[in-house]
């Protein structure tokens, strides 16, 4: 499963880990390419590349479709920050 640490900024949920590496590793494990993945989820290879290369990626329908097509689920973990900035309780 993919674990994502999320920070809420307005209405967007920003993925903090390296999505590009995660998707490339998943493609290798699945024995597929980004182009084949794009075809499988009915989008273009250019759009798949743009989604995974963005510095701040939001979890959107295309990203979710890519991860699901590669056989993974997305697990979101929310960690309450304490006043001193350290991680607190997980939810």
C-alpha cells in the first residue's frame, strides 16, 4: 500500500512523498510502462507524466486510477500535530 502524509492547504490535499518514484516503482513491479498505464486508464501518456512529475501533487481521479490500475490501494494517515510541531496521535 502507498502511505501518504497529507497537509491540508485550503481545500487541496497535498501529497508529501515522492509520487514520481512511487509510480515508477509500481510500474516496474507490475511489469508495465507509463504509456501502457495511460492506455489502461483511458488517458494520454503525457498527462500521466504530468500528474506524477508535479512538485505538489493533489490526489485526483487520474492519480487514484493509476494507483488502482497498478494493483495498489491508497492509505491516508492523518497525524495530529502538537503545539511544538511534533507528531501526535494518528487517525
